[in-house]
C-alpha cells in the first residue's frame, strides 16, 4: 500500500503540470483584455477620451501585470537559406525559443511554487487572501449538502432494493422521483424555489439572497445562527438534490447486484434475519461504488457552485470565480483551477485507499496473490 501511494504521488507531478498548462492556455484564449477592462475602456460604452492617453494607460497596466511578456515562448522567423541561396519554406524557418524567466507562465509557476498565487487584477489584493475568505462559506455549504445526501440516499437505496420491495409500486415511485430530480437543472430549481417560497409570486417563507438579514448581527449568537441557517435553506436544497438523486440510484443498483450473489443466498438459506443479511453481509460490498464519489468531494469544497452562489448572492468561491471570469482576473481563475485540481488528485487517491478499507480483497501490491 505504501509503495502504491508513493507511485501515485509521483504521478501527480506530471498530471498537475499538464493541468496547469491547459488551465493557463485556456485562460489566455478567452476573449477580452483585462488591461482594457481595468482602464474602463474595453466594454461598450466605456471611457473614450484621448486615444493616446488610453493606450498609455493600457500599456502601463499590462506592464504592471506582466501581460506584455510572451505567454509561453518566442516565435521567431529566421532568414535561413538553402544551398542555392533561396529562403527556406516558411515552416522550416519557424523556430520556438524559451524566453528564459520572462514569460507569463514561468512567472506564474515560480510564484505558485512559493505559495504565492499573485495579486488580483480587480482590487490588488493577494489572491490567497481572497480565496481563504470565501472557503469557509463554500465548504460549509458543501459539507452540509454532502452529509445530507449520504444520510438520505443510502437508506433510500437500501429500502428500494429490499427483497420484498424490488419493483413494487413504492420502488417505482421512488425511482421515478429520483430520476426526475436528477434530470432537472439546478438553475431552474433555484428559480422555482425563489418564485414559490422565496418571496417571488407566491409564499415568502425563506430569504432568497445573502447569508444574513438586515438586522444582523443580533444580540445573541443563537439568533445569529438561526438567521444564517434560515438563509441557507433554499441554497442547501439546490446543492443537495442532484447528489441525493444520483447517490440513491447508485446505491439501489449496487445493492441489487450484491443481494443477488451466491453468498447472500447462502446467508438467507442459513436462516439469518433479513436485517443481518442486508446490513452485515450486503451493505459493505454495496458501498464500493459509492466510495468513488469521495473523489469529487474535496474539489467541491473549493470550487463550490457557481450557479447557485450567483443566483442566491452567496459570497463563496463560486461567486468569486464568476466575478473573476467576467473581469478576466487571471490570477484568481488560475488559483481556483489549480487548487481544485490538486484536491481532485488527492480525492482520487483517497478513493483508491478507501477501496481496500471497504473491500479487503482489493490489493495494490504487484506481488499480491
């Protein structure tokens, strides 16, 4: 197991490098110039005035943010000639040269390896500080959603796969409901919740934006906590229902596969109670596919939900990422992508390790029998 973990960690390095290369390239391919947006002349209807002054401002901003440096390499067309004195074909005269330390990717990587994700283009604040401010909010929402999803989904899956309930009316009704929930888009559900329960056209039971009311902070911590939880009802529902539906369906299918195995029939033939057969013999092996979900838990704590946080105006990482994308704030975009990638790789490793915990038959050693 230890050797397997070491090998996986060593594989993380080239994988992470490729992720940073792709993320960096995609961020630079996006239309728009952050220097023009910062100067206030990039958008339609922005500042006009003296064209020469505008160009000088943009030039200074680009130099400050190192946007005037080559993105990756120098592209050089040489005047190389063949033996007859004629210029060689175009592609044969095209060469690529690394630009030493003076290219945007190298500068960004050097800072990142030192734990410095740069400074935000929007407000000149350290990117790491902005992320750390938003992490607790998104992590809190994600943890609540994940816990609720597992606590509800696993019992539903076990109940639906019961010996006497398979393909029953209840099982079909639950399966249909879960399928519908999984198919519905998050933004539509969020909109419907606001219209019907968040003060839209019908009821006004729950707040539809922010984390606190106008009277925050209250006199007691209990009132403040209650106000926070009340504001989280609708966002948590939107966070939870897709994962809940997916996990329930997966748990039901996995449970049905396991209870049809020979050793389950043997356990029942011995006269064991159905609860012992299900919870002692079948449940553990049924959880193996569910373990794969762990690989997506850690990155969800960072990435959050861009759509949900934007609709409900929750100041988490999702809203931060959306604002960074619209403003071409490269340091924030790359920092969120990179941290999410690292956590994804860690989550995959944890999933692989949990496989051996759930099912001891799984071995990672090449010498295992």
